[in-house]
C-alpha cells in the first residue's frame, strides 16, 4: 500500500511528526501557509479545539463551512461532518484527520433499507438529522440539527406526513414538542444511549443542588428527568446564563472543555457511562480518533481527502441548503 492509499484509508502518521510545542507551532504555520481553516466539533479533544478557527455544533459548523474563504478545510470531527463541508464547498479541498472516524448514528441507516422506508411512504417529507451519510442526505428533503429540529418540523404543513431519521430519541423529543406524529427511523447514538441511568440517579442524590441538562439524543427517560434539554451550543449557553452553580451534563464529555472556559467557577459533572464503557464519562471513541499528530499530517499531506460524486452531492446540497435558509 503506497502513502496516498494509506493516508486515505487510515490517516498517515509521518515518522518525523513534531512533538510538543513544536507540533502546535507547525500546525499554525501550515495553516497560514496553505490558507487553511480548521473546523472542530465540541466533542474533539480540547487541545484541538484550542487550535481551531471555529468550534461549534453541527449547525454552526455547517454555517462556518459554507461561509469560509479558505482554500483548504480541515474538519476535526467525524466523517459525515467532512462530507457536509464538501457538499457545501464542492470546489474546495476538504480533509479530515482520520478517514475512519465514523459515527454509530450515521452507520445505523443503510441506504437500501432507508430507500424501502421512503418507498412505503411516497408522499412523506423526509427530514434527516445531519448525523447521517451524504447518501442519506441525498434522499432527504430537508436536513435538521438538534438546534433546529423543532423549527424544521414546524415549518412543514401540519397535514404533511413526515419521515424523521436517523435518531429516534431526537425524533421522539421533536414529536413531543411539536405534537406531530412522525415516522421514526430507530437509530441512536451509542454515546448518548450508553449513559447509565443508575449512576445518573446516584449523582442526583449526591448533588441535589445540581441541574441535569441533556442533549435530545439521550433516552426519553433521561430527557423527562432533565431540567433543560438542548443542543450542545444550547447547553453551553444555559450553563453560562443560569444562576445555578452545579450541573450534571448528559452529553459527550468533550463539551466540558468549552464549558469550563466559559464558567470556570461553576461545578460541571459529566454524565456517567455504563460499566462496560472503559471511560467513566460519556465519550465518543470516533471523535477521540482526532489527534494533533493526525491534524498536522492532514495539513501537511492534504490527506485523507473527502470526495463525493455530483449525483450524491447535488441533492444533498439541496436538503442542506433548505435547512440553512430556514436557520438564517
């Protein structure tokens, strides 16, 4: 396997990769020299967030990707996020630190099975959560994120049948908020459904003053107990503006990096994961595949690169653009 093939398949780590501060300085120098922009999701490691030009949730990152004037986009997140950037910027080179950084939720929607669901409901409007592959986006009428899912569904006529995919927990939350009867695809994020109910109940006893805040990808039983439900950005804003000083945060633990910067004097407790998880908190193993070394090599080699056919990209762009126009 040659260097280019290896880089595209697993993300090549050069033997001469700098270390420590030299690595950080080299990333900054490469970014400037190549007119590159680094986009990072809240769930990647804090050291990457510190080097990013923009850190955000899926909606904010989509908007940042669409508006960038950079020649090279380095997307630190998971694979579908890099695809989203490419859908919005077909003439720009989009690179990810690790091609194998996937998403359990996106993987839960096989194209053939989703096509069968659409065929069974030919008149339905398809709303797909952005956490899906480009192929599923291409089969969608309008994309949503956790930030605007309620708004997107409410924008569709009340008598219109709606397929909502792939996150069923988010779908049930949206159905409850809107009063709509949605046809749900039963997908789920392994990180959010792995939060331990038993350990969470114990935390609430140990910290009775704490507010439980949760992402809508969590199980319905957690959302019913939560004091506040919102996207990662909404959760961040909530801890900033709430007079409360202690919070149990039921989402991927990477968000705590920005939260601690925003409210250093508040007590932030990550939601606990189940026993079979080796980490005490809820962490996405795919997000953690992004490292500084891989970021450096992605910049240096401009690999692994995201490629999409126009047959997929064009209809996917239409669905994404519908969301972005609604969210202005």
